[in-house]
């Protein structure tokens, strides 16, 4: 290509992508990602349309089937997509919604009063990103069928038979040229399906896996709706009574109020733990980032507690309970339904309709106040719990201030740190090493000019579950904060909008986040922070704990590419004087197949401490030979998800995870 053609930029270089071509070219704009989350989003888009039929009172059963050939079938008993010829487009309405973006019955035309699918792109996007798709509609005693290939209809919608039922069935094969993987993960799909069943009281949803060796069927239907959701979330969160005492579990409080076309449904219950769990939904969409409905709920909750406590002299003069105080130990599910919800983007993670804040606030204030007046013993117990939380929180705050002062203002570096000679952060890196044995080897093997070593003694605290003063009291975490030099901030609190009055412009990330002072990335002492742990289960656990810590308290280090994972070898193979290292079972197997019956000596490294300094340098620390994996925000989020699964609020999901992954453990040290 000539230099002129390379540098030319004019009208001929402007491309216009039309219809589904745009979806195939930039799938991330429509489904967020092309990994497993994006793959499963295809099922969600179709199911959400079926649920919209349920919201309209026209569907009672949805079936999702993972077929043997890798396809997925979603079937409902709703009204069926309209089959008549669309007057403007000249083709069936089925073809319109499957091939035209922003086409559907959710734009005020009377098809749906309440809907989670606002943009009219869901079915068209699924079609565009599928290798093949077959749609069948049962309607008016007839059966219609149409087939598509990569979004393109192979023939018009055709009447192929009769049917006594109504509804829509879609069977699609995800396009392997679009997605990183096209293998469905049953449990990932199950989480969302079960959630939808909780949110739609009495709706039956069946999830079936017909793939060989994975056969299973699970059906979800909850007559108690979100009350059953709260009950499940609170399983195991109540202390066992002392001898002679009866176990007293606070009731689940439930509101379901309608105002015009808007519906507010809330279930809440206090448990004996110390953190809050609030799930919020708008038109069945999980609003992970909250929004106005959550704001209204929190404001009302705090007001009701303070008003009742003041009226009944349960607080000292001028004493006030904070939102944190009244929400300690609370589990709540908030579900609102409205005709024209405003979300942030296609991913729908935050609700923005301001009138819903006022409505939720009004309903919760009235109904919870009424509940307190009718049940004074219950009200007093919960207010006493909140007052105790306030006392503990005040004591913790003082402890945090003391610890923070010690951690942040200390002039000396941690004694266990072996620092490097160079003091220019851009040239330096620090290895976080598991244990003193590996730490000693790393110190001997490193290049002391630019490589620092910080050994950790044991596993750090799980910051996902611990309160801040407990985190700061952990010696290993204090050592890391002192060694890195850039401070820390609780980014999870910032994500939740807390401490808004202290927010300042943030220079810690290219993304321009605003947050409270406490972390300054420009003060970091090292450009690369490298987690170097053993290649076993314990090492993986420590690495996951570290990533969770970085994500919550030092997230800009990840966002700006300063956190890495070292990959030490699993095996050493000696053939005479020739030494080779292998970093996975697959690499070793390929070598064994290559040499056949050739003789060799094999050593499996159970830990870094089994290597001598020269071996560790050659395999894991030498910049010319080593392999480092840069940690992304997605990696850290995945680490958090693992802890949410294993230590979070969904016990049945945790049980399933353990059952399904136990058989994958190849070596277990007991």
C-alpha cells in the first residue's frame, strides 16, 4: 500500500454500518462483552422478553433448554410475537423484531405497560450474534416458523402447522466467531433465572441441561416472591439461642403498593450479622449500582428509626442514628415496576427516574412507621440494635483513626521489607512473596538494583467481609500500605456514594473518578507490584485475597496497570545436563509425548521455597525470561465473585460450586 493511501483520510474512509452489521462489528456495545457473561446475556435477552409477557399477565411458564448440540431453546406460553405483515416494513412483525434495531412493542404503543427491555434491540442482537436461529410462534390456532443465519432470514415467516397453544419458541446457536467460548455454564444461567422467579411471584421457570454427562433439570417457582428471596439470603445468619432461651427470628416485613402505573414491592428482615445486603431491581433488571429507588428506601429507613426513637425517648438528647447504624444486619430486596424507566445505558445498572425516589420514600415511611406503631417491642429491639451499632461504630472510628495515623504517618518502612537500591519508582518493582522461606530465596535471587521483596506471613484478612479497622489492624496489610507508599481508600464505599461531602477531584486514575482523600498513585514507590505465590491451592487462595484487597483499597493501581501476577513453573525436567521448566500440566504432557520413552528426571515444585535462588531468578524474576500477567479490573472483580460465591449470601450457589469443582482438585495437601 502506498504512503498516500495509508495517510489519506476522506469521504471514502467513512463507513456506515447498517442494521445488524453494526452489532456483529461491535458486539460489546450491545452485550457488554464477548466472554461468558456476554454469551449468557443472549439467553437473558430472550428470557426478559418472556418475562415481559408475564408482567403483562399473559405468561405463566418459561422453559430454557441447553441442547446436546450446543444450542439453547427458550420457550414461553405467552401471546407469541405478532405474525401479521408489518405495514411499513412489508415483512412479518416477527422478522421486523428479529432484524431491526429499536423495533418492538415497548415504545408506548400499548404492547406493554411495564417492560425491562426498553431499547427494542434484544431479539435482534441475539439473532445478529447467532450462527443460526429458529423462531416458532404459536398463535390463533396456527404454528409459524422462520430460520435465520447470522441474522439473515433464509425465507419468510411460514405457516407450518396448527397448535392449540400460544407462545414463542426460539432456538439459537451462538456464533463461535464472535464469542470467546460458546459453552454454556449451567450455574451462571441459574443465578439469573432463580432471581427472576423470586421477582415474579408464581411464575414458573424451568432450566434443563440435555448435554451428555451434564443432564439436570431445575424448576423455580416462588409463591412468596421476594419474601422467599429474603428468607434464602438470611439462611444461616441467625445466632443459635443460649441454653434455656427460645430462638427468636425477626419477621420479614413486606410492602406491595401501587401508585398509578408504578408498583413498589419491598421485603426486609434483620439478621444477627453486621453487614447489610440490599438487592434492588427495576422492571426485573438488577440495578447493581442502585439508583433513586435505593436512595428513597435508605432515606426513609433512617428517618423512621430516628423519628420513632426520638418520640419514644430511646435516644439521648440530640443523638441521631446514621444510615449505617439502622442498616446493620439488614437484608432487603427492593423491586419497583414503572412504565418508562430511565437506566444508564443498555446494561441498565442504575435507575434514574427521580419520582421513584419520592414514591419509595413515601411508601416506606408510611408503612414502616405503621409497623413500628403496631409492634412496639419489635421497634424497640431494632432501635436498640441500631444504637448498639452506633456505639460500636464510634469506637471503631476512633480505632481506625489511630491505626490510620500509625499506618500513614509512620516514617519507617516495614522491617520485613528488603528494598531495592534505585529510588525512582518508574524503575522499581516489588515482589509480594508467600512465606519467609520463599522470601529468603527471592532476596538471594533478585536484582537488588530495582527489585524489592516483601514476604507475607500467612494469608491476609478477607477484606470483603472485614470492617475497615480490622483490615488496618492486619500486620500484613499494614506492611503493604507502608511499603507501597501511596496510601489507601475504601473504593467500595466510594462506589456506594458514601462520604460524598469529602469528595475531591481524583488524579489516581485516567477515568477521572472523584473520591475522598487517602490514596495518591503518584506517591507509589514501585511501578510494578508483583504477586508471587506458590502454584498450589493455598497460593491461589492468597493471590485471590490480595487481588480482593487491591480492588477495594488500591483500585487505581489495577486500573493503571501496576499490578501483576508472576507465573512460577510447576515442573523441572532434567535430561542429562539439559534443564527445562514447564508451567502447566499441558506443557509437561506435550513434552512427554514428544520424547516418548526417553528417560528424564522430573521434579514438581510444591512451593517457591523448593527452588534455589538461581532457579527462581531464571524462571520467575528475570525480566528477560519471566512471564508476568497484568491484572485487570475484570480479574479483580472475578476474585471478588469467587468470595461472594464461597462466603456470600447464596448458600445453595456455594454448595453447587463446591460440589461441581471438588472433582477438579488434582492435588490436595492435608
